[in-house]
C-alpha cells in the first residue's frame, strides 16, 4: 500500500511499523523542533536512508492532491503539529496519546501526571477537520505508576503502536468503516512548564509530580528571588542537612541533570 507519514521522533515507531508492514512511503512530513527536548533526526534519517522525500513544511491541500495522483491510499499522523487537510477518498488516521474522547488536546500526557491519574492510553482515530474528533478505530489502555514520568508514559504509548498498525494495515478500509463515533469527552488545554513553577516551600510529593509531568523538558524552580530552569529533575526526601542545598524543598531537595539560572 502506498502511504504517507506525518510526525517527528516522539512516536516514530509508527513510521517504523508502516515500513515493517510493507507500506511504500511516498513522503514524510515532519515538524521543526529544537533538537534538545524534541527531535526529528531519526525520522529524517529513515527518510534519507530509504530515499523518501521529507519536509518540515506544513502539509497543504496541494500536497494531498499530489500524493493522490501518485496513488497514495493512506496517511498516518503521529504527533504532528500542524492541521492536515482532510481529503475524501484517502484513508487518513491519527495516533493520539490519550483514551479519547477524554483528553483531546495537543499534549495530554503531562496533564495525566499533574492530576495523578491512574490510567493512560493511546487512540487511533480517523482524521477530521476538528482536532482529535474523528471516529475511533482502535484503543489501548495502560496503568500509570506512582513514580512514572513523562518519558515512561511516552514509552508505554510507543510500545502500543506496532500492534495497533498491524491490525489497521490488515484491512484499512474495513477498520475505517467499523470506526465508532466519539460522543462527549473533554478537551485538556496544553500545559506549559512556566505555568507550574516549583517553590522551595513545596513538599517532595508536590514538587515531584511537576518534575515527573515535564521530565525531559524544563521545570522552573523558585527560591526567594532566584529562579532556575531544571531539566530531568526528581525530588528526594531528606533531612535538614539535605535541604540546605541549592534546590531545597520543605521536606527534601531536588536533584537535576541540568540546571540553568534564569
């Protein structure tokens, strides 16, 4: 089956699975990223190795028409930033990192951790003009551990994708026809690290929840007039002597791989 892929390295197991299942990838659409907290280098490498055209520019209607002229039957989006023009006559699916219809929005994983949810999941749905609103094709749930980080959730989501796409690509049109329409649900606004500062007056439990929610990204730590950007930090319990450190908490301290003063 001739297909196209849209996404970056976050969920690149989707591109790998499409290739493994025998899809001929006509074009890869990826996103501009900072190459520090988000990456597209692996997706680009796959495209270069297999001589697949690759671009960071948003998908336009004329791109979809060009793909159809080349015989493209399928497009799969996985963590793609831009709105994709929906084209009748082409099977178009998106992989979303929550159990829709709950958790519509650009970045639901940190919300799950900030709210202390016990279950996460991933949904494959048909693309529609409205974000995350298409009919549901396939879902898988998983438990969220008490100490899971954003990276743990991402790993669990990535692990579900090969089976998901194996089932889809056995009969894409049949899967689309059997898809179930969403009803109700919720939209989760995209969380931002700067909206969840960590203060020295917080407990280890309070601080660690924020650190886990944005693990791999930056968290802002504030003590009196000083502000720091902490990356890959975890909160640790400790006595008074431990709390004398730079990133002290009410009942412990923070250990971070990287710290930049703001």
